[in-house]
C-alpha cells in the first residue's frame, strides 16, 4: 500500500509540473520566436515559440487565437505549446491590434536576443597581477545539453608595460534563475573552461611584438557574471595555473 501511495504521489507531482494553462486573445505580433497576444481583459501576454509549438502556418495581427502554454521557470516568459486559430482577423481587429505599447516591444526584443542560438559579441576589460588592458571577441552558442548551458569561446588580446598576451578561452556558462529588477530581467551566471595562453614578456623600452618570442601555457578559468539589458554583461574571471598570465580579469561585454 505504501508503494502505491508513493507512486500516486509522484504521478500527482508530475501532472502538476506539466500542467498547462490557456489564454485567449487577439494576435498583436507573431514571428518564429515570439507571440504577443492581447487578451479579452486588455492585457498583453508574451509567449515563446519554438519548432515544437503546434500552430497555424500563418498568423496575422487581429487573428483571434487560444494559446495553451506552460511556465518555463519562475518569472520567465511562458512557452506556447499549442496555438489554435479560433477566428481570422477582420479589418477592425487588425487595425486595433496594430498599436503595440512600447514596453511590450522592448520586452519582445529582449526575449528575441535571449533565445537566439548563435550570437557574436565583443568585450573590453582589465587584467590584474600583472596589470593589463584587454579587448576581445566571443561567440555564444546554445543552449546545449540544457536550456541554461551556453558555450562561449572567446579570444582576448592583452597588453601592458611588461606583458603581452593572446588567450583563446574555451568556456561554457550556466545561467542561474532570472531576477526581475526595475522592470528588466537580469540573470547571474557561472562558468569555467580551459585557457590557451600565448605570453610575451620584456623589460625593454619601446619593445616591438615578435610572435616568435611568445611562450605557451595552459590555464583553467573560473568565472561569474551578470547579464544585463540588451545583451550587455559584466564578468569577473580568475585563472588557475596560468602565471605569468593575469590571475584576475574584470570584463564588460555585449552580445549582438
């Protein structure tokens, strides 16, 4: 009897976890990544759309639809599972739906940036011990394996009074649950990955960089950061087993 109760309890929790909700309203905007619906109570709802979403071949502003959706995470944008067309748009409803509040447009743009699977970006920062200036480029790929795991390889170019460095970092990051602050969604993240460092050091005045004089060392990076508005982020990274490379980097970057 106990095992039967346990099975029923687990099944109940599973049913709650996958429980769907439903929203009816008028389509305001629709694309391959998002859907904005104006409900009968004049509220705007934003939904994520992916290749698994069951939907009509074409949706236009003013179409009356019913959206079956599930929450992705606490405070996150819900995922549309099924979009059912209940009535096509009339001229009046299409005109009425065309006006989208600026706040809704901003959130929609932000969500599009977040769900894009491949992005390029740039970064600048400083290195400490030794002190260096840094700029670099990176690519963000994912999610992979898990919706919160992203692969973010990057190349960084550092230079200072004594030390110059070229680093290729094969890092992955894990996004922590979203936090809403002042109307914007921010996410902390942590990450790690190997660092391939090519370092040149010289105490000569007016030295010139000769790539034949660079020496190679392998390090391991551990990092943490905060994703801000419109793809910007701030990151703190420490490197293990990397000397004479900097042991600490403070980085500001942006994804496009």
